[in-house]
């Protein structure tokens, strides 16, 4: 019997219909682990900036390697694409399209994936991940919909004033786990919103999260605000949630 199908890397595309988003749909790319079976169920990682996570972060390649070479439990990765022209307004807390995007993610995307892919439905079996503003909107999802999300992976999160206000408004964040990393060379990064010290933004977000009772696994390392840094961090980040020594 040929076992090649057990080791094949599979990425499928799904167009998620939406009544909330003006476009009426959103493209996703979904990594299915080796040996994927619809009769089983798998932990799932939802990624903002889906195209970037797959192309520059190489998350499907990393997942495949961890499962086959390191003995990790098989898991699914769902990358949610974004139009870069409206990315800031969708991902930034208080942005023009932010509320719609968050509602789409929780109320339309999650049910669609769970009806079409064999993923687990418990909050501690979902990870929501993002880089920069993607990290910020991932945290917003956990704040708005704690019944759905309590595991957040943030790569150099862009926690601007709107994110700070969201955190300050929380009564308690016990039960929330956040894995955070930021590069020490990110102290003056120019964005379309201005130039920011991402180290300070992440330190303040960490302080607020911990003050509200969240569990935070935080690190600062040599690195810049780019995918070369984040890609190298992904195995450790994913391992904190999914690997054999997961602790989040």
C-alpha cells in the first residue's frame, strides 16, 4: 500500500460568503495536515494576513515539518486573506471597517470553517494569530468573543491607542493566554499611522494584559519588523500552543 498521501502537504482554497463584509465574501487558504481525515477533528490556527503567513511565514511548511519530524499532533491552519488597501481600517481597533471584520470573523468565518473542515470547536483548541496590526485584531477577537477565542499569538503586535482602550475596558482577562514576541530593532518603525516604538507598545500591552489576569508568554529578541524575524519565531510560537510541550 502506498502511504504517500500521509506525507503530502495539502492547501485548499475556500471562498467564505459574507453578509457582513461589503464585498460579500473573503478568500481563505487552508492547510490540511498529513493523513487528514474528515472523521477526525484537529486543533486549528486562524491567521490574519493569510497570504503573508503562507508565503512569507511559510506556516504550512513549518506545520508539516513539526508534525512529521517532531511528532506534533496534526493541526489545521486557516489563513484569512486581506486587501492591503483596507487592512488598517479592518485590523486597527476603532478603524472604519474594524467592527465589521471582527463580526465577520467570529460570526461567519468560524461557522463556515467548522461546517466544512474537521476542526475542533473548543476555545482552547483554536489559536488566532497575527503580525503587527494582525496581532492587534487577533487580540480584539479574544476580547470581543471570549467564548470563541482564548489563545492569541502576536508577532510584533501594533497595539495602538484603540487596543490600549480595549484592554483598559476589560474587567478580567483570566483564562486568556497570549504569546508575544517583538524585535529589539523595532523602536522607530514607520507605518501609515506614523512612526512607533513597537517595543514600548508591546511592553504596555503585556502590562495591561497581566494586570487584568491574562497569562502572557513574552519575549524580546534581536529582530526587525519583517517576516524574516517572524518566520523564525513561528515554530516556538506554535509549539507553545500545539507542540508536545505546549503550555499555553
